[in-house]
C-alpha cells in the first residue's frame, strides 16, 4: 500500500473539463446536422459519445494522479510527524484547554446527582486542571469524620479517613499549606527543592458555614514553576474547585433532605403512608411474578386516647415518637416500618412465611407493650394491639390487604387488646 505525499495544493482540472465540454458540443452539433437520420439514432449517438468522452476523461485523470511521487510504508516511518516534534506549550492554548475542562467539570456537577457517579467521570478534567498534581476529596459524615471518596495521582499520601479535629485546615476553617518530606513528616517550610518533597495544600469545602469536606492537593516541589505550573496557580484553582464542590455537596444534601421529607414521616422518622402504598404496589407486582408472600403487621397503642385526654396532645405525641424510634429494632432488616395514620403503625414483610410474620408480630407486641416513659415527671405506659394479614391468604389486592390488617387490629381490641389477632374469618377483602 502506498501513501500519497505532496506539498502542492491540488488544483481543479479546468483544462480537461473544458476540452470535454467542447468535444461534447461538437458531438451534439454533428448529430443535429444528420437531418436524414432518425431522432432515436441521433440521441443514441450523443449518448454514446458522451459516455466515451467521460470514460476517457476519468481514466486520464486517474493516471495523472497515480504518476505523482509516492512514499512507501517503510519510507513513511522516516517522515517526521507533528506528534514527534516537541513544541513549547502555548500559554493561550493551555488556558483554552483549562477553560474547556472547567466548563465540562461544572456541567458534569450540574447533571450528576450521585457522588459515586461523579467521581468516576471527572478524572480527565482534573488531570487537565492539575497536571502532575495528586488530588484527594474527603467528605464529612455524621460522625465528624472525613472519609476519602476520591483520589487521583501518584503522589497522594493522605489517609483513608481522619477526624475533623485532626485536620488543621478544618479546625481553622481556612486553607493550610505545608510540605511533606521523604520521611513523611510535615513541616511548614515550602521552599525545599528536593524533588521527593511534596507541596501540600489542604482546602476546606465550606458552604454557608457548613463544613462539608476537604480538598487535598499534592505536588512535587521540584516540579513547581516548571511548564507553567506555579504554586499560586495551583492554590487558585484548588480554591475554585473547593467552592464548586461545596455547592455541589450542599445541593446533594438539600436534595436528600427533600427526598426524605417526601417519603418520611416528619415526627417519627418512619416511612409515611404514601411510601407505604407505593411500596406495597411494587412488592405486589414482585410477589405475583415470583409467587411469594407479603405480610402486613398493624400496631395500635391501646391507651393512646386515654393519654391524650388526660395529659394532652403532647403526651400522646411523645408516646407515638417513642414507638416510632423503637419499632425498627424488633423487625428484620428487609422489613419496612411505616406510620399508617395518626396513631397506627404498619410493617411490611416482603417474602416472609406466615410463621415468621406471627413471630415478628409477637415480638413487637411484647417489646412495645412494656414501654414506660416519663412525661413531665409523669410515668406513661401503654400496651399495643397487633393485627396480622397476609397476601395471598387474606387478600390479593393492596387496599384489600391493608383493610384486612386494620380489621385484625380491631379484632385484637375487641378481645381486650395487648394481643396479636388475625382478620375475622369470612371477611376476605379483594378490592
């Protein structure tokens, strides 16, 4: 195979094209002079000579192009290429690439609503913004711990997690610069020129006085002020990146709070009735496909109305809150605790056998029935009535199953409360 190599710009073949036009006009003129010939014969002659002239022109152009100087495969390897030539970086070009990287990074932050997905996408932009540097992103959790979510580069030497009190930058609430020597010791001297010594910048990620995380930058001191990379430039880009991360993490937290408010009961923290019904519809579809069961346990505090009448609404709210905090302790991890209405709770048990449902219901009754709390130095206690219903034995619809569980609670109350009851026989509901 050969590769064409020429330095001259290709020109349009005007002369051959004009010659073809001239000859074709002569053919048409000659055909028009044949007055005694049939019209079809004259058109055929024009078509024949048109095809012949076109074929001749095509062959001539192809041979002319093939006669140009060519470079074989073995000769092509000796031709210098643009990628083989070292060209000094143009500052304007580098600045343009950085602007593009900033744009892509901020656009990705605006589109991605999950931190785990974001950290898998952004390494190319971070490499462009922080060449030869190593980057670590720590995110604060509820236990005042900074956990490493992302790291990039060969020079990163930070821990996997650290307490906020152990980080000077987080304690001060401002950026801290230091150097890390070959022995791993930290010092405040950043003027060393040892290429094994790292320049470190720890930048808190703060938004509206909320400490959300930490950005750590590592760069070899011996590579500073090389190829346009300066300490000031690293710090400025680091602070800009930390500000963008702060807005991103704050947005994630606000979105999480809004999502929780949509599906959580604000007083007990359990799932609300809307989420309960949506979950039941989803679990019903799964159970019908897999031919499994679904259990529902309803829990009602027997003395709640007496407490409300005697001690007021705040006392009954305290009882409801205590039950909401304790109920998740007595069920399986895969079970779903919800607040069904003002005074009643519901637990969904996907795939549970009937014996398991009864065991969980009895466990809930015993544990919550021994509830004793103090309200303004006044002891409060209540037993609970527990109702159990199961798909498909008691109902084959979502609303029917919930109604059967409510009937079971009322059946428990009619029997004096503080017991586990099933729906009355012959009252199956399928609507």
